[in-house]
């Protein structure tokens, strides 16, 4: 599981840098807010545009995508039901919790895991595309509508026009569907800007940890624990059950789909929470604790399901 350890080592180091930056007061107190706005409005749209524009869209029709959709839907659905019955939080906070239960870190952990553990980045492509094109727009639309205090068909239909992350994703999808291979020189500025998204998000996340304790009093502990259990345990189990019993995947592809389901919650959720100023502590703790919990889960998955070489 070299890929797993490498991915987590990279992420952990960058988060540590952000923590040290905040503790040393290198940047102004309002720096996390400014950095998150930069990621949301500039870096992430550029990153998503280049990733999707270069993707092989034929992979979205694979069984990997079907199992991914089922895992995300079931996990988020369970959280919504539990939240409705026991938590009764506002819609925006509920959306953050549901997203934290189902939206996996397909980029900065998923990509190295796919390359080093599964042998090719193509295995994470369906997951990445589904989240960028479907889950992210749905999440952002619900957050946008709920924080504005009104729901209208016009607001929902105009969401792609007003949200830079969705615009970047749709632009990349349009380019990929067109079949035109854009020159590297044309994409280079977007690649360069987009390359800042992941490290800046991780540094900002590390800065947010300064002076904070996970599961602190008043931090929605029940919601955090439920989200962690759903993401770290329930999603991999769902992937195994559907992959093995419903789709009858071979050993290698079953291993792959369970590994992807076991990835931790993406930092995007923290970025969205920070951007809309809702459930920030909830998102932060879910991202941090699922990242820690996913290490033994991924190692156990490898021990139990990895095909013999």
C-alpha cells in the first residue's frame, strides 16, 4: 500500500505547513477566508476545467461509476434520514453533513492511490467526473439556495451561470465532448493556476486546525460521528456488497471499487462550508477524522481483497 502511505504523507505534510503558518502568525488573521475565496473563485474552476477537458469520458459508462453512484446515494441518504429524525439541523448544515458522508477525496488522495495501488489513474476518473459534474453542482446549488433563504426554479437553473466551480466543470466537459485536443500552450495557464487549488486548500485546512480540537463541545459531535461511520465504514461495505453480489466484478475490479469508496472525505467540503460560512467545524472535523480513519480501512481492504500478484 505504498500509494496510500505516499498520498497521506503528502497531505499530512501540507496540512502541517498550514498549521505552522497559522501558529507562527505569518499571515494576517483573515488569511484563511481570503485563501478560500481564491480557491473557490479562481483555482478550483481552473483545476476542474483542465482535469475534465483531458479525461477519457468513455470511462463514465463503466460499472465503477454505477457502484460509485449507489455508494454515494445510500450513504448520503442514510445521513439525511438520521439527521431528519435526530439532529433537525438547518438545511445548509444538513447538506454539509450529507456531503461529508459521501463525497470522497478523489483528487489528491484518490489519484496517487489509483496510480500506485490500482496501477492506473483511469480507475479514479469515473469517480472524479461524477463528483465534479453531479455531486458538486447539487451540493453547491443546495448551499446557495439555502443560505439565500429562498428556493426558486430560476435560482436553480441559473446556478451554473453564477457558480465558478460549476462553470469550470461544464467548460471542461464541453471541451472533452467536442473531441478537440486543445494545444498544451492554451491549457498551460489553467493548469498552472489550477495547480494551486489543492495545496492552498490543504494549507488553509491546516490553518483552521490551530487552536481547535476535533469533537470539541458544541461542535455537533453526533453529526460528526455519524458522518465518519458512514464515510469510513458504510461506503466501503456498500461498494463490496454491490460490486460482489450485484455486478459480480472480478477480484481486481472489486478491490478497486472498494478502495475508492474507502477514500476519506474531500477537502472540497471544507472549502464549500467555509465559502458559505455554514457547518465549518462540522466539515473540518469530518475531513480530518475520516482522513485518519481511512488509513486502517484502506490497509485492511488491501489485506482482505487485494488480488495476488
